[in-house]
């Protein structure tokens, strides 16, 4: 098994658990989940900072700026995602919808980096749009368009962050990329502490789940960037990482007993097929991507 594929599979597992954990934190706000989860990032950042060969790369300053910016954008997307889950939205439906973020990454790569889409990837975009429709149509909430717009906010932000992560690994090592990316979550948490009143009378379970949120998020980002650094193409690895809902959905249904309606199952299946299609690369497009 290629190293990049091994790391990509680990990313799916880590992020799959991460996507499930916010449903265990319904008693605390999305902002507080973000703040406490930062504690789970600190051990990972410490271990990365102690590595002797971390400061390697062709353009260290530019790579660090790109990784840090990706972290800022991604952390805002995380808060929006936590807010959706904190509002009682089903993990079995929200997670597959938000896992469509590679669609944004691929679209940006086509427009900005002049990457090419093959016919299967174009079909994946079509499936993604159909999936979004089925996630939204027939919802009981009165303002379904407002719900959909907010649900797509993490998709947009994570998609932009994914493009920046691809770019930064061209300049610096995966370890340094991860350290800068995770480091950006700290000022976001400090800002939230300053502007958002928070209740600190939490149960031990709340602390454990919230810290675990940061641990699995950090490990997933580390393995994602390791997959890029090990030779995995962003056009393949990023959509593959978006398959984390295949871990989250069984956990939500099996552990939390969440119910998924037939229409939502159809949307989930279409979303997964869309991610797989977006990951499909012909030999020619892979060679084109390697030249960037």
C-alpha cells in the first residue's frame, strides 16, 4: 500500500470520529467546543515542534503563511459546523453534506491553478448538486434555504482551506504545515474567549469529549498533510478525505440511534458517490497536477 494512501485512510478514520463527537457536546456552545478542543491540539503541536528537521522546505515563509491562513479559515468553518451539530441537527445528514467541501477545492483548483476536470469528475459535481437538493427538499423547517446556506458555509470555508493546504505542502514539510495550520486555531479560540460568555461548570464527560474533538481534528490534519507530502495528489487525497462520513454515519446511527429517512439516505449515497467521482483521476490529469 502506498504511504499516501495509508495516511489518507487514517484521515478518514480520524475525521470520521471527529465528525461524530460534536453530537456528544449538545450541552455546550459551538464556540466553547472550539475553545476547549484547542487543548487537544497542544500535545500534537508540542510533538511536532520538537522534531529536529521540521524547518525544511523551498519557501518556508510563504508556506507558513499559507498554512496559517488555511487554519484561520478552516477554524471558522469548524465553528459553523459545531453550531449546526449543537443546534440538534442530525450528524447522519449534516456530515455527508459538509463532506462535499472537496467540490469547492476542485473548482478553485480548476479556476486558479488551471487543473483539468475529467468526465467522471464533472459527473461528481452533478451528483453533489443533486445530493444538496435532496438534503434540503422536503425539510420541515420553514426557512429551509437559510438552513441550507448555513450548512454550506463549512463546505465553502473548508474547500478554500483545502486549496491553501495543497499549496503550502509545495513549500514546506507536512509537519511544519500542520504546526502552522493548528497554530491558527489558538488565536481564534482566544478571540472567542474574549467576546463570547461561556459557562465553565461542565461535567468531566464534557471536558473529555471536547478535548477529544481537538485530538482527532489535529491527527486528521496531520495525516492529511502527510498524505500530500508522501506524494498523494491533492485532487485525489482531498476528496478521499471527504469520505469521513462513512465512519460518522454508522457511529451516529448505531451509537446515538439517529433516524435517517429514505430521502436523506438517497442524499447520503449521492454525496458519497460524488466524493468518489471527484477523486477519480485519469493518468493524464494526474500528470498535469504534478506539474503545478
